[in-house]
C-alpha cells in the first residue's frame, strides 16, 4: 500500500487523466453513544470519514472493509447500510463517493499516527472539530439530523 503523500498526489493526478470515473467508499461509523468516527489525513486538510478509493477488481463492500481496517483498525460486525452515492465533481468531474453507515463494529486496534492518518476520534454531532469538511458535516446531518439527502458531496 502506498503511504507517501507525494506519491498519492501523483497517483490521484494519473487516475484523473486515465479514468472517466473514480469511486470511493467511506464509512460513517457510529458508536453506542451516537458519536461519529472521524480521521485527519496527513495529505489533505480537514476531518473526514475513514475510507478511500475502490481499487480495480475490488467491490465497494471490500474497499470499505479494507479502508476501515487500515485507517481505523475497525472490523465490521454487521452489514453496513448504504447511505448514498454522492457526486464529488468539485474535485474531479467523474468522482463519486459511496457512503455507508456502520453501526455494528469492533475496534481491534488503534493504528499509530502515520503519514496517511494523523489522528482519529469519535465526536458528537454537535461537537465536531472545526476543520470537519463541509461534505462530511452534510452526511452527518443527513443521518443524525434529519436533513434531506443530496446527490452531491
């Protein structure tokens, strides 16, 4: 797995030039107190859901399982619920993000901070870190605040 931020940026550029569509899988992980798991990356600003790109030959579900384990040390113990697929055209005209709600899970380990994931934590919806990205905030509001679902990130 590539963890170098410079290589990741170069790969993003390559994928955008060679693919008409990119797909990501992200998890809105809820704990027993209704708090949301967020991660802070080393290669992009803000707090986000754990997740990442779906690799060639990989299903959305497999990508979600892989990303949860890599970024947060989490194993799903119940089927994830597909919240929606969102167009993320602001970053790339063919980018889409599938967001899953994960309620049944176990954290097998807390990964040490790395270049990819600097930190992680569970946050109440009304006490999110200031740097939480707007798209992440909207998905939380859709799940926990009754906000209508959007088609765009």
